[in-house]
C-alpha cells in the first residue's frame, strides 16, 4: 500500500462558495499557505447533494475559470467536484450549476444514492468503467454513515488497483468516529494506492484531520 499524496497535499475540501464549508475559497487558500500546504483540491459537493440539503449558492460555478490565487503563498489549487454515485448502474452527478469537472472524487452518500444498497460496489465499478480517468479517487468507502457495511472492499480495491485509482483514508470520518475500522484495515491491506485527505469543512479540520489520519496509520504500522 502506497500513500500517493504528501503531507503538504490535500485533495478533499469544501468551501462556503459552493457547498457546506465554513470558509470562502480565498480564505481556505490563504490558510492553506499559512500551514504549509502546497497543493489542494476544492471539491465541493455536486448538485444532487446541494439540492437534497437545499443549499442555494449564489456564486456561479463558472467563475472558477477566472479565479487566480490572490496570495503569493505557493499553493496550487485544483477545482474539482465530489461527485455522487446515484445507483448500481454507475450513474453519477458530476456537476455544480450545470458545470461539470474532469477532476472528481466519487463518493456514495446514503442521502443521494437511489439504487440497491447491496449493489453499491457494482455501481462504483461501473462508474469507474464509464467515467475513467475523470475519477481521481474513491471517497470515504469506509464511512459508517454511508455504505461501509454494504461495500465489498476487497472487490472495490481490486477494481481500483486495475485502474491505478486510489481509495481515500478520510480524516474527517476518523475525527468524527464514523470510520468502520475493520473495513479500513481491510482496505489498507487490499489497495495498492491510497490518499489521505482532510474532507475539511472548517480550517481547523484542514489543519488537523490529515495529521490525525497519518498518526493513526503510523500507530497501526502502515507507514
């Protein structure tokens, strides 16, 4: 198992501009520089999740094409989307305000997945086949809040390994006590590649969640 992002990279963050984060994109980027991050991905929730939670955001998503880092702090910013797996057929929601992205985290959330929960693994694998390299990682597959009990983590890891696609060690889930630790252990023993991300909705989480996850893996002997 290889961790493919460094401690100065975080690829799962949520902003106030487009999702359920507590800080603006500019505020996140400023703070990221202050704590020594060099590369981040703003991966706000897709439209399906925004609609479910009645999150109406006034900032038009197309404006990200005009955004530039206003700080001389060396932080490279990717604008991605946390896409939702919608069903066992591998359908996904990959857009915000009708604007899609080629940089996707693919996650299955109970509140937006409309398929058979027993077939969520098949849904993930079909989505990987259909959307290919647009999917950069599989988000929080060990979340007890979602589908850790239904996912065949070995089968999912095998499919991800065949596509050189990492699975996520989610710092927020660990911090909030909603990680299925047995599933996480099996994932870490099965996956070729993982990413450690904060899934930060606050700047406190951006600073602490990745460190917590890395400490957990170190104490368990994975790093």
